[in-house]
C-alpha cells in the first residue's frame, strides 16, 4: 500500500515494429521539406490588362452612342464595366512577375 501503480517497477518498453526503410520514408524523416517546383500562374498578366481596356472601351462606347440623357441601366453598366476593369488591372498588378514566383 501507499505505492502508486508502477512504482518500484522498471518502465515497460513496447517492442518497436520493423519500420520500412524505403526512400520515401527516409525523405519523411529528414527533418525538412523538400524543395517543390515553383507554381506558374495560370492567367498571363496581359490578359487582365487587355480585359481592362476592352471593358473601359465598351463603357465609353455605350456612353457616347447613347442618347443625351442616360438611363439608369446605362449608367449602371458603365460604372460596373469601369469598376470590373479596374479590379482586373489591380489583380494584374498585384500578381507580380512569373519570374518572382
């Protein structure tokens, strides 16, 4: 009495199973991740800039070809096209060069 479980006994060690020693397991136990190839962007930057120019040109075309007082739909279309084009241009600027990736 008075002794906790396992007191006075040698610690029990479980037998280790045979570990596979293939090249995959050795690379896992190296301690650092292997270098992976750099990921390329899927959309070239110039596509985004070209889409920006097309959207702004389309908005300008709608604005100049419409009768003098623009309707609400035409104003909305023009604003939406310019905002979407600006968003695409900003995404293109923030993507960086594919060499930097």
